[in-house]
C-alpha cells in the first residue's frame, strides 16, 4: 500500500519525508521488521521503541511512526504526540479493517478465558463456520497455528492475524481479551459483535493497582460494543459474578445472561460433578449435557460458550451436541497419562480463584488425598501469594510449594510469600520444580490425586536471565517412569 493512501484518514500526522513509498507491513517489534515495513516506535512501561529505530532501519524499515523527529534518519518519519492511539487505527487501516469482515467474539474475565474461547471455536466448527482463535495458548489463523507469546497480541499483530483469517476464507474469530490489552489499547480498531464476561477475581493488581481500576479495564470491552460499524452487538454476562452489573454499566449492546443454578437467560441445573453431567435450560427447553470437561467452573465455561450461539438464535439441542464433542484445551485440568496409573492433573491455575476452583473440583472427585504442587510467578501480583497459600492449605491434604516462573525475583522470596499464608500448618518447600513434582509422585497412592498448578500448557521456565525447557506434563510422566 502506498503511504500516501494509508495516511488519508490521518491528517493529524506530520510527515517528514516522501509519502510516495510502498508499505508492505507494519510492526512495533524491531526484531521482526522486514524490508518495506513501517516501524511503530511506541514508548512502553519498560522499553522505549525509539531506541530500536536504528535496528528497525537496518532490518529494512522504510518508515517510522514516532513522537519525536530525528533529522539524522534517512527514512520517512510520521510524527504524532499520541503513538499509542494512532497505532491501532493505523494498523487497522493498513490491513483494511479485517474485523469488519468477521464475526468477532471477545472473551474477558480473570479465569476461564482460554477454555471459553476453545469451546466457542469448537462450536463454530461444529456449525460449519470457518473461524480463528487468538489466545494465551495459540494463535490459529489462516490455516496455521503458532505458539502464543501473550494472551492478547499488540495492535499490529492482531490486525495482521485477522487479515490472514479473512484471506483464507474465515468468517469468524474468537479472542481472549486481557485487561492489560484493554488498558493499553491493543484491541482498539477491532469491531466486536459479541463480548463475553466470565468472572472477576483477585489478579493483576501489580499492574492495575486497585480492584476498581481492574474492573474498569475489563468494562471497556463492553462499553465499546456498538460504537463501530456493527450495531447488532451482544454482551454475554455471567450473572453468578458480583461484578456482572458493573461490566455493563456503559454498555449499549443487548445483554444476555447465563448462570449456574441461578435465574438467567440460559441456566445450568442438576449438576453431577462426578459424572461430568448437567442440564441446560433455555426458553422453556431443557437438554442434558454429558461431556469430557470436569468441574463446576467448566459448567460456567460451557454456558458462556453456548450463550454466544443461543443468543443468536441457534437451536439448543444442536449447541449441546457441539459441547458434548468438545475437548479441554491444553493445560486446563489436563490429565497426564503415566506408567504408574496415578491420577495426575496439570492446570494453568495461577490465580487465587482458579486454584480454589480446581482444588474444589478435585476434592469432589478423589477417594483419597489431594496433593498439590504450585508456586507463583515472579514480578507479578505479590498480594495474591499468601492468598494462594491459604487456599492450598484449606483444600489440599499435602502442599508442596515450589518455583513457577521466578523471572528476576529470588525464588525463595516468592516461596516465603506463599508460605506466609499458611495458618495451621506448614507446606513442604522444594524450590526445584522437577524435584517437587517427583516428590509428589513418590507420596501418592492409587486413590490420590496430584495437581501440578500454575504453568499448565507452558513448555518453558523463566528465570529472568535464562529460560529452560520445562513442561509439567513431560516431567510428571518422566517421574513416574523413574520412581
């Protein structure tokens, strides 16, 4: 695309250099810039994109968007005081507004986003709809799959992924939308048809500072519905959550509620957790769901996904048929097959409520003891660490506190924070995560359940200055073979 064509809708941008150049890509990551690219030099909380301009130019950037003019540069410069606001709009314009050609579903909440997006993507396929998925585990776009770098990519990557989907014939996309992404404007320029709220619990207060600010960030997804070109928008809200009403305070879209054993537009009742069975009621109809996912929290996830389709007029029986054939996403209460025949589960639960929900579910399932191995990530919300310790002490029979992704923090300091939440007992402390998993395996009997929590689908462990290969599932299998 010619730069002068791209800039027609941006009269506020000051151009230094030629407009008569071809732009073939747009990115804020200097390491993936190629020839003919427009580099967005955005200032972040840690890095200033302007310091990477020379690297981007060496890699082939022919244009730079920045808030400062540098007369020494040999490329065209686009100058604006508000790079953060211009970036998503410029990216959407460059990729020709791809969200307008897709049925866009955004899912936000503290927990459940990954499972809900996987279920929605599965239901799209069940109904013969070609769709994509963007989330914390993977990006499925244009017939290819790539490992996710973050839950919600930046604005430039989002728009490129959506254009790839359209180019390969997709007509829908479901995205996890994090509070960070909403606060940082990463999803601005995306016109959503449907937004889903799962829940709001203690998390990310290292970033948002207060719970109210955290809630306000989540609410932006719903206040933005209907303000773009799409008018038939729907807000899907979990009526079981205390923050349900706050999410839709400034929402102009139609509101559709779901609830477990609670009055709502679509309800779940007759829960049989051990049998993975429940009943959905909707508009005077009822249908039993016997499916592979376990736990009350997954019943909420099922309702959230089902509501996206029921609210649009899809048949209840057909929606249930789709749920029955669904599979759990990687690392979400994923059972680990092993040579000892032990009941070992790996789950991404790294938040207080998520750990509580998983342990409650496993407590309902076990005939023996519940053993849990977990830690907390470094350079993240410190307030939740003792709270997670409290939950583990209350709901597990044996707790082993270990390292998660300590990053640049002292692993022992994180472990101490977690252990300070224990009141009536002391956890077993084993900083080496492999050793901790092996220890749990050595303690478990056939009727017991082992939960390895915190990292889920992740295949690396981050120690800040170095990152190692580490997959809880593989380590658990290896431990069973060795011990």
